[in-house]
């Protein structure tokens, strides 16, 4: 089951701290942390979808270990086409993934998911690859990360549900 409460509460707490921050530097810390928390949750959620499917459908423990060590562990990132889709392809098969994507795309869900993840990748890279000393870089407030979380949560749950409905 993909978690919601902990991450949502964390982002809410970061937003409150951002709103009451006593310096611009603290605002930056809370904003960066919000993006990084959200992106960590995204990666974990996709890993959980893949691992959950493997645990439900595979009987051989060696195959389950293969999924953990050879599919999930070496995957760093959350871009749909670069990271998520290849993991799903390896576990579901391309034919089956295409059927799921086709069903979700009738409402534009895959396009929306891909777009949100791409935008977050840019925000995450900016947050992870900069430091605050003397910077004039701006970051989205944690409230933006929380809004993205809410949108992504429903899309990720929908993808997970399609996989569960389609394949048990």
C-alpha cells in the first residue's frame, strides 16, 4: 500500500515552518527539503508498486530477490520514461504495460504523470545541486510540493490500481 499520511504531514509541517521562518536561509532550507521529501516519496512509491506486484505474483524467492536487486536497487530516479516505465516493463512485460498505459491515457493520466514527474525532476535537481551561500535562486514553497504530492498521489494510486486490477 502506498503511504500518504506521513508524507502529507511532513510537507504540511515544512510549509508551516516555511511560513514562520525567521530568515530567507531557513525558507530555502524548508523549500528544498519539501522538494527532496516529495521526490523520495515518489521513488519509494514506484519501488513499492514493482515490489508489491512481484510479491503478489511471483512464487520463487530467487525471482523476488532478482526484482529487488536487479530491477529496483539499480534504479535511481523517478522520470516516467527513463526510470519508472523500464521497471514496469521488466516486471509486467511490454505488451501488458502497453495495455495499462492505453487505459490510463484515455483520460490523459500518463501524460499528466509524465509531465508532473519531469517538472519535479528539474526542481529536485535544482534543490539537490545547489547550495545556499550567496544564492539568489528561488525554490517553490513546501505548499507547492504538497499540491504536487496530492496530484501525484492520485495518479500513482490509479496506476497501482490498474496493475492490481489487471494482474492481481
